């Protein structure tokens, strides 16, 4: 794989750009599978079981990917117009993630472990707008979902396998997490290289001096802004209970106190396996049907899964809820990563995605903190039902937007 300058990039036709981007993205997707298992299962598990972390540490670890999304708005602004290739903009935070995870493996204290995990997974999600912009530039509009789905299949499949292998390693000896997180860091280095090698042109200029200036698109593009509002409600309802799923089946507080294998099975293996099976289906639907209808279908599945997960201590019912959550995430991963390509005007994909990621970061950062506070007062059953109700409300709010959901505008006064 070669590095491309802006001039060399312009000489490649669309099929060649797609082919080379896809090849690099396969490596990126494979490495992300290992990294996903790390944050979904093992980071919180080690914080709870090995370091006996407090509520703030657990909340910050759970929030770290969303802190990165929050900061992505600023990151995109400050590199806009710098002349750097989008691939370089994405590779730098990926490299920091890798080094941070290796440092976390050998930290030796709860404070340092938490600090490096937060830094690593904050940087991991801050690069997302640049990847979306590369996909928008290099993949044809009618096949973006399909191209994106295959690396995503690798991510999900490897996450499931690594969750089970990693849990076996921890079952043998809890202190083996040092080698586990060293492996995570090495995979992060490969991911950084894969992103760096993606063909891409230079990041476009911001067109404004305010680091939060991209938020203007929420108000100027009314359809975009309204969908973001409904997504905020749905996303908050989902994300404020996301880390609680780990705590619910791990901590003695809720009476389950699952083994590493049961935690990995319920939190990672079941939903990720379900995602693996259904990603190709959702990818085809993303490329072919009204996006708003697709979003409403996914919301409904999330509501069912969240409700089932928290209404019982029965691992079978919890596993069924995990299956529905995985089914929703199969399409949600594609929709979250690519939907702005259906709305953003030419040259504004990274800017639109930074707004979407920023708002996801806001709800993901404050959500776990509010979630832990709320569950202590109303219990797991009611927080599950409340979350499901919020998701249904967001779904009903989308009905008026169905007419606007079919595709990306080809021209816009915002361009």
C-alpha cells in the first residue's frame, strides 16, 4: 500500500480509490474488533474486579469513547485547511490510542490505568469524522453501506472471538490483563498504519474561526437538525444504560455477579454474533430504502432489547435482550457511521460528521454519570422501561421526516 499526495490522489479513478480504501479498511476493521472488545468488556471488568474502581472511575472509562466524539468537533476545526491528508488526521489519534493501551497494561495503579484507558479510547473515537469523509470521497453513493459492511463484519466477528479468548485468559489468572492490554495496543498500531495508508485528499477548510462553528449546520439545515434531535433522545436512552449492562451482570450489587465467561457472553459474544449475522442485511437496506424508515426500525429493536435486558436476573432473558440489542447495533453501526453522507453537501461531510459525533459525545459523556445516579434511585427494571419509552418517543417523532429520508442532497446553499 502506498501513501498518496493530493496530486496523486486526483489521478485515481473511483474504482481504484474504492479498491485501495477497501483493502486498508479491512485491516482497520480487523484491528477495531480487538479494540472494541477491550472497551466493551475488559476495561470496565478490570477496573471493577482488579482495581476495585469507584463510581467516577467506572463512569469516566465508560464515557471515554464519547469524550472523544465530543472533542472531534474541535479536532476537525483545528486541522481544517491545514493541508494534512484526511488519512493522516485519522492515523495520529489512532497511534495515541495504541501507546495509551500499552501504558495502561503496565500502569500498576487504579489512577494510571483509568487515565490511560480514558486517553486511549478518547483518541480512538475522535478520528471518526475523517474516516467518514474518506468513505464519502472514495466509495460510490449507491454502495457505501455494502463497502462499509465487510470491514464491520470483521470488527464484529473478531470482537466476539477476542472476547471469549480474553475471558479465558482472565479466567486462568486475572493478572494476565497486562498481556491482554499489551495485545490491544499492538493491534492499535496496526490500525493506525492501515488508516495512514488510505488514499485521501487534504481536509477542507472550515470557513469560520469559531471552533464550535460547525454547529451552525444544526440550525441552517433544518432536516439534519431535527433528525439529530430525535437521535439525541434515542441515543441518550441507549447510552446512559450501556455501561450499566456490564455493572448489572458483574457487580454483586444486583445479585448476578457473573463470571468472566458469563459477562463476556452476555455483553459481547451474543450481541456481537447477532451483529455479525445481520450486518449484510442492514447494509443492503441502508443502500436501498428510506433512511428514516430504517432508523425507526432500528429504534424499535433497541427499545425491545433494553427492556428485556433489565426486567430480570434470568441470564436467558438477559441473553435474549442482548440479542435484540445486537440486532439493532448491526444496522445502527452502519447508520451511525454513514448517514451524514445522505445529508451533507459536497465538501462538508467531515463537518457534518463532527457535529453528529459531538452530540453523540455529549450524551455519551453525561449519560453514564446520570445513569449510575438514576439506577441507584429507581432500580434496574424502571430504568430499562424508562429507556425503552424514550426510544419509542424518538421513533414517533421521526414520522414527519419520512419524506426527507431517501438520499443525500446533491446541492445545498450551505456548500
